[in-house]
C-alpha cells in the first residue's frame, strides 16, 4: 500500500487570513442591517399628546377637552378621532398636525346629556365644535360620529387616546374640572 504523504493544503496563515476576512464581511453586513432598521424607525411618524384640561364639566350641558399636541417627526400626521373613557368619536376629515409642530392645541367641545359625555357639540352650521391652533389644522366642515357615553363628574381622572389615520393610538389622561 502506497500512502500519499506529499499532499499539501493551504497554509495555516492563509486559512487564518481567509477566516478573518469572512468574519469582518459578516460583521459589516450585520451592522448595515441593524443601522438600517434603526434609521427607518427614527423616521416613523409619532405624536406627543398631553391633556391640558377638561373644563366646564359642572355646567351641565357642555365641557371643553383641550389637548397639547406635538409632532417631532419629519412627516405630517392626520388625527382621525379620539376616545375619552367609554366615549369614542371619529372625525369626518382628519385633523392635520404638520411635521415639526411643537405645542399645537386641539380643542374639542363635548356635549353633556343626563350627566354623561355623549358626543361632540356642533356649531350653528352643524359642523363639530373642534378648533386647532399652533399649527394644528381642523377642516372647516368637520363632523364627528360618536358612540358610547362616559359619566361626567368633576374631580374624576379620565383616560383616553387620540387615533391617527394610520391607526396608531396615543394615550392621555385628564382630570375633569368645573
């Protein structure tokens, strides 16, 4: 039997260099993938919603919900509606919050019937009594379709959220005052 003892492979140095090159290439590929995901996540539209107040609750017929809204993202966002406790309302046209808006205000007049919030009050032209300032733009003939009701009482803290056209929700809490 004859053995072939003169067989040669690649040297240890060349093998090590090839392994290091492959490891570096994989590390670069993973880094590009990770930073690519992080970059796209930072461009996602997002709102910051803070309830300023829920006033006029003891008046018996209407109350005013005031929200402070900021949009630090690079794209505009449309607000499709809101929920306050068990009351849910959807706007006929989205309220626009342009990119870069800081401290815009959205004011919503709520109707109170039999001690409960039942909807958004309307103006003389039958459009919803919703106003915006500081960059928040409300369409002139906006209406609101509401379902459910929420007991209205002074001193109670209510949870709610704003819903965007894309379906994202942004929570807020507010305490009712007279």
